[in-house]
């Protein structure tokens, strides 16, 4: 059962904030801090209004409203998917018991940690994307950037709601901290590595929304299985919004690859750097970078943390209910990627068998990797249809890793283990160099005119919400 969203209140919500004075007060006192953060760390390009989707409901049909709104007046709300009062825990030692409506004391610290890590990524991505408006290739793209930004802001609200509602004073303190850590900060950086990297250009933005938002999709998918029902319902609704972020990344890279392919064919050359588009080898390097830092977001290949989360019922597997095993996994095993020692100090990349529970990060990363592969196939189809023989590729799992089994070694994109000197000598072939980045940035001239688009990217096939590409998606200030 859910209540209809209440838009007369300061904070639109379907969690009955009206009836809970204490919680409402707490959130209303966090709200000005959020708005200050948005002003100083959110989108830097001044706008009059933007054609945005606002969440107004959670039902299957028509959960969103579209319209031009000044961004600072965007209604960030708190929405949980509808409650299933019969919901039972689907996995772990509490399998079959009713889902929790409150946080069990023994899991409080772990749940809070998961919420804080999740919550920390949302504002981080807004910070990373802060300056992209100034170089948008079209008003359509500018609008999508801002849509992603406001929704990541709403995802922060989603986690802050849970922290305030269920975690007392500590939860309120953590909610405050989420606005004080900043992406790339020396003193108080964001928690996870990928969220301290720069997103300085639009190719990075599309790769980020393809690869890093996709980590978000998978992590939210596991938290949607959580025994803690308010978290499950929160994540279920966040996943609906996430679909648009996936679309932005997938079609964004499509359009970059498509345009490069077109110019290659028209000029019958691979050497397109001087022709105003991004060469395929540079696209491959950006892909290598964003994919490898996103693989790190799944944690170690083996992890006792994840085993404990699963056994306790805090974090499930992707599509837990579709799995055909016992959903407890106490007797199962899994092969995980590892560095095998030869005893003489030499190590090689291989596989090893471990208890299934400690291998759950690997299980989730594999689901993610096969999803990523579908994007690469799609981009290769664009190249094939253009009549080109070049192909894009996902690098090996050991390539450029900073977390997990391969953090301590260097490996080439094909998985060959390299001595440190060799890596240093060749990394510029595999990861974007300063020259690559400078070239990409030089192409990022803003096109803020209705119906026009930058030369390095193809226009989208479809506009937003049935509107044409030429629509006035954004009115600049
Ligand atoms: N960077 O036991 P391990 C999104 C730490 S993205 C730095 O393997 P575990 C979004 C780890 O904390 C989705 N440190 O880790 C996307 C641990 O520290 P302690 C975000 C790292 O716990 C785009 C130690 O290393 N959501 O939503 O099994 C735009 C040992 O690691 C990293 C979540 O991640 C790292 N990358 O797994 C906007 C969900 N990785 O305990 C938004 C919540 C690990 O030794 N988080 N460490 O001090 C989790 O489920 C897990 O905590 C992790 C790590 C998957 C992140
Ligand atoms: Fe998000
Ligand atoms: Fe997202």
C-alpha cells in the first residue's frame, strides 16, 4: 500500500512525511544544505529552464511528469515503490521470514555502511559532471545531462531519507557528510575510486553513463533484493530512473562511433583526427579506462564483507529470484579470477575455486561484464554496417585494476602480465594520453542552438518524450 505523492509539502513524497513531524523537520533542515550544495557543486551553466522529467508517482503507468522547469525549483522527492505486505526474504539465513520494516540492531552498522557508500556516489557524479554544460553538443544532450544530474540528486535524497528515518543521530550525521565529501577533493574525497576521477568531456560522460551508471544498476539490483524492505522499495524505484541514464550512455557512444565511422568511410581513411571527429583508437582508450575503473566498483574478487551481507540478507544477487539454487549457498563454490603463485615469486593470471559466498562480488561483476559486452557488440554492429573492419573490445579483467586480485600487477588489455617498466612504456597505447584528451577537448565546442549539433557526434534517432530533436529542450539564461 502506498499513499499518493503529496506535492503540497516542501518535500514531495509517498512516505507519509506529513504524519511524521520529527522526520519531516529533520529532512527540512537538511534540505537547505542540499540546495546550497546544488548551487555550488551542481550544474555550472546558467539556465532559465529545462525540459525535465519529475517523478510524481510510482505506479506502472505515468510515474513521471515532463515540463520546462527552472532547475533550482526542481522538486526532489522521496519515492518508494509500492509495498508488498506479504514480501518475504528471498535468500540468506533468514530466507522465508517476512521482510524487515525496521533495521535489526545486529545489522545496523553494515546496512548504514551500504547506504552511505551508495549515497556517496550519487552527488559525486553530479560534481564530476558539473562543467559539461558549457560544452554540450546540442540542446538535446544538454537536457539529458541535466536530467541525469537532477535524478542523481534525487537518488541522494533517497539514501538520505533512509538514513534519517531509520538510523537516528548517526544517520543524520552521515547525511550531512554526504554533502561535505567532494569528488576529487584532497582532504575529503568521495568513497569509491571511480567517483574521484574527472569527467572533463562528453566522450567521458557517455562512457561514464554507459559503464559507471551501469555499475549503479547492478548494485541497486542487489540492494533491491534486500531484506530491509524500505531499502528494497527505494532501489526498485531508483532503477526505473536509471534506465534513462543507461539510454544516454548507450546511444551517446552509438552516436560518437556512428559519426566517426561515417567520416572514415566518406574520406576513406582511419586517420580522422584532423577531420573533426574522435578516432576509433581514442574511443577504445576511453572505453578501456571507464570499463576498468568501473570493474573496481564491484570490490575484491573474493570478499568476506559480501559473504556476510548475503548471509544476513542485506544484499542479494542480481535477479536473486530467478536463480535456481538454494539461495543460501553455504555448500556451493565458484571459480574466481586470481593470481596463481608458482612458489618462486612468479605469479600468473588464472582461476581458483572458493566458497560461493565469498565469490559474490565476482558473480555480480560477471553479470555486469556480460551486459557491457552487449554494448560493445552494438557498437561493432555500427562499424560493420558502415563497411569497416575495425572493432571495439572490452579489455581483460586484469587490465588497469586498483581493487581486488589484480591491483598489484600490470596487465595488457589482452591479459598479458607485464613488468612495471613495460606497462609504463606502453600505457599510452591503451589509456587516454594528454594528447588524446586535449584533442577530444578541442572538439568540445558548445552547440546551444536549437536543432543544431556538433560535428563529432551524430544526432539521436529519437527526441525525449515524443518531442523532436529540434525541440527547445533548454532555455539558457
Ligand atoms: N574504491 O571486501 P571488499 C552508482 C574497499 S554506483 C575504494 O572487496 P566489498 C552510481 C572496501 O570498502 C553503485 N575502496 O569490498 C553510478 C573494503 O574496505 P574495508 C554504488 C574500495 O565491501 C553512477 C575493502 O576495500 N553502490 O550508484 O565486498 C552515477 C575490501 O573490499 C573499493 C555500491 O557500491 C573501491 N572501488 O565491496 C551515480 C553499493 N572497493 O571494509 C551513481 C554499496 C572496495 O576493508 N557498496 N573497497 O574498510 C557495496 O556493496 C560494497 O561496499 C562494494 C565493495 C561493492 C563497494
Ligand atoms: Fe543514481
Ligand atoms: Fe545513474
